[in-house]
């Protein structure tokens, strides 16, 4: 038995060529009344989307911004109609799309609860019965007789949420509304969802909180550009979605790096053979750029992930190799390789070079390759930048690449800081947890 | 469509609570509060009386006092005109509801009409008071026609309100256009002049085409003039026409319904 069924649903939004500003007069004068009502441009928000939500299940719709999630929800809620295909919903729906839509600012919370309840399909008597529950749920007992315009946005949302959830719908549609309150309120909302599930009601959740999807949902569908990209077990769908998001980030990081390198190149003085040798006056303030005599030149840089593939996105704990291709114009016996790792705030997370690590240079000639390997990238999630350099032992720069290379570290754990030391927790048997933890 | 019309009856609880909300919210925070619903028409009546007795004295026979005569037409006209103005913007003002909640859009223009009807009703005691003070006791038999006139006006106004609300979503200029049309319409209706003026008689057919003429004249005959109402045939004909208009308007509204959530 399905509570919601979408069969080959397409939704095409029409963009009217300047219709927004078309006037009745011009429409009449040009006899274009009918023509203006016809679309000049169309935008497919959903294309051939099908999914079924079995009764009593909790179902998630995930996807990037603009992927059609909200449109899908509006179709299910019946607010808009599909251009093609069919949408079928069994039972009463309550949509938590915009909380407190229809609250009138001038009248009291109490009166708004009644009117909002009636809008959502309750009778006066049903609201009377549930009124205390609603007010207690919203934690607004003291303020319920104050006009809603005096409420904070949090109070407003809580009251809206409380009314909507007490409508006792058969199908509850929820869009990113769990962020309406503090921790305590969020937990209450989650408890309410669980209660819903226990009572065999259907919940359709549209969210970016992927953890919630994995923990709460029985099924998930992933929309991408208005099409179903994945469907099924939430863990699997979320995994596939995250991979796609990473690929997107990968491209972004690659583009950032390419742009930085290109700009650094463009800043070189025009006269060949006389590249900027001088270091910026204050190394700690230097912005991204490139300088040095180029007697030894870094000709190529690649970041390699644990699988041996070039990448710009890494996971905490993964292996990271930085491969430099260098070229010495003349053989030299005075050289050092250095790297610096910075986080997005510009804090140097780590810096080293072959000189401080007491490697005595003997000879470098022609083309060479240098690899710097970090076996376990113990950084927390974030964007990081690299300094890479070849210089003399006294610091005279051959080729200094400042913050030109960007990469991203991803982590499923929400720990904070910069560095994640390898660690473990140990407990005496009197301390117990329900789950074994994410097992870092 | 008739299923939807049936729904309209189901929404009566919603309509009722929205109308009371509008009325409550309107005077919230003002010192006189609900009392304004009586004070407003009273002040209007006093102003008209002053103008047409002192500033521009109108001595036309049979319509004295002139202020009270005009008020018989102005009160229903105010209901009519403000209803249409409110209704034409109602879907846009209620955009949040239409876009975010499954909400029967036709409720909004009807609430505009009904809320203004409430204000009309609050003005009636003032009107009756002045009628009695000035010696125009409405005939009891005539008064039977009064609710009928109100009903006809309600259906007529609701029909127009639905059309305007639906079209304004697509053509925003209607709101500005409407304000001017209503001003013209007001002066084209025998409200501040009696219908039996020779100039009006000359173009009687033109005035007969104006639906509000029949409402205004009916109100005047029921409330102000002595003798039985002579205009009842017109009133009933308008009633039938209004019903047809309402059904047509509802059909149009229903046709455009799906475009509201996107165009608002």
C-alpha cells in the first residue's frame, strides 16, 4: 500500500517573456492576451520522476540546491499540478513547508493557532482538544495571548511547527524545518517523528542533513537536475550523492588551482630571463603568487590520493602524495625543497623543508621528480592550500609557489580544530554506549 | 467545477474565521477599536450632510435631507468598491498561503467581500438612526426587500471579486485601473443625485445598463422614499444575472487556479 505515488511526473515551469510586466492594455491593444498567456521559455524543474512511498515509511528526498526537491514536494502537497504524469496521495497531508504561513501578525498566538488549524483542515473542536498540547509543544504558554508580531522568529516557527504537527496528518511533508529551535526543541521534533512512524504514518522529508536521512529514513531518492539519480537504501543513496558532490568539489578545487597558477604566471615581468627574484617583504603576509630566479623550476605539481589517482579532494586519514616535477637549468649543489600547509584562515598547519630535516644537498641536475608523502592526512574537514618551493639553503628562492594549490579534506566526523591526532577512547565497563561509534 | 463549488460550502468555517480575523486585526491597537466601524460611517454622513446643506446646498425636492439620501447609496457603494479593491489584491497579498500551503484560493477574495459586508452592516444602525431622526420611517413591507437587495449585491460583488482576483494575478495593472474605474462608476450611478433628475431620465437606457443603478435605486426606494418599492423587477433580474455571473466567474477562477501558485 503506497501513501504517495509519483508516476512519470514532469513539471515544466514557464518563463514568460517579459510577461511579468505586460499590461492589460498592451495585451488588448496587440490582441496578444492569449499569446502572452502562452510560455515563451520553459524550464523543466522535474523530468520523468517516479517514486513510491509505502504507507508508514519515512522517505527522504535529497539533492543539491535547484535539483527539484521543493518542486517535488509542492506536487505531492498539491500546491502545484504536474505538467505530465500523475501524483497520487492517500490520506490527509500536512506540509511543513513554510511554518506559520498565514499567521496574522496583529492577532494573538491563541487566535492564530485556531485560524492556522482551520486552514490546515481541523475543526474548531479538534483544535480546542489539542490546544494545550500545541502550546506546550511550542513552549509558548506565557506568550500565547500576545500578538504574533511580538514573537521572535524562533517562537514564530515553533508555533507554526506545533500547529502543523498536531494536525494529525496521514502524510507529513517536512522541508528543512528541523533547524527551527535549539537542541532541545529539535529533539522534541525528532521524537514526534518517531511517534509518527510508530503509529504507521508516512513522513516525506526533504533535507540537507544527510545524517538524519541515514538514521531516520527507510528509503531515499536522490534528485539531480530534476531527474531521479538514485533510489533505494538511504545509506547507499547518500553515499552515491556524497561522491557526486565530491566530484563537483573536485572540479572546483581544480579550477581554483588552475586559476591561481595561471594568475601567478601572468604576474611575471614581461622580459624573459628576468623573473621576479625577490621574496615579498613579509613572508607571513604574502598572498598567493610565484617568485624566484627559476634556475631550478617547479614545472608540474600533482596531488595524488590513496588510490594513486590525481585528486583535489581527500578524506581525513587518507594518504596524500605531493609530486613535484622540477627542472634544473644548470647542475647545482645548493638546493632545498620545502612545503607549507595552510588552512582556509591562513594558519600554517605544518611547514618543513629538506634543509631543516638535515638533508645535505649534493647534486641536482636536469629533470627530477620529488614526492612528499603524508601517510595519514590527519586534518579535520576543510579547505587547505599549499606552499611549494625550491630554494638555496640560505633561503634564496629558485622557484617559490605561494598558496597556489588548493585541496579539500572531507570527513564524516564533525570534529573541530585543524589536526586530528590518531586517538581512541577507552571506558570502564560502567560506561556504555548504544552504538559502537563511527570507529575512526 | 461543481465539486469545487461544493467545497466552498465546506470551507465556511475557514471563511468565517478569516473574516473575523480580518475584523479583529483591523482595529487591533487602536483606542476606539471596534467602535470605529460605527464612527467611520457616522463621520462620513456628517461630512456629507454638512457639505450639502452648508457648502453646496442642494434643495432638490423630495430628497431632503440630502445627506441622508446620499448615504442610502454611499454605504452599499463603499462595501462594493472596497470589496473589489481588496479582492483584486487578495491573492497577491495571500501569496504565502497559495504558494506554501494547500489552500483554497477562492476563499481569499470572498473573505474580502464578506469582511467589507460586515463593515456595511456595522454602518446600518447609523443609517437607520438618521433615517428615523429625519422622519423617513422605512415601510415594514419594504424592509422585507432589504435583505434581498443585500443578497443580490453579495452575489454580484462576489462574482466580480473572483474575476478581478484571478486576473490581477496575471495583470497587476488591474489594481490601479480599478481605482479609476470605480471612481467613474460611482459618478455614473445615481447615488449622489436622484434617479428622477431630468438629465438622468434622458439617458435612462444607459443608466439601466449599469447594474449598480438598480442596487442603489432599490436601496433608496426601500429605505428613503415613501411608498412601495417600484424597482423590484429590476432587482430580481439583477439577482438572476448575478448568479450567472458568479457561476461564470467561478468557472474562470477554477480554470486559472493552477497558475496562481506560479504567478503570484
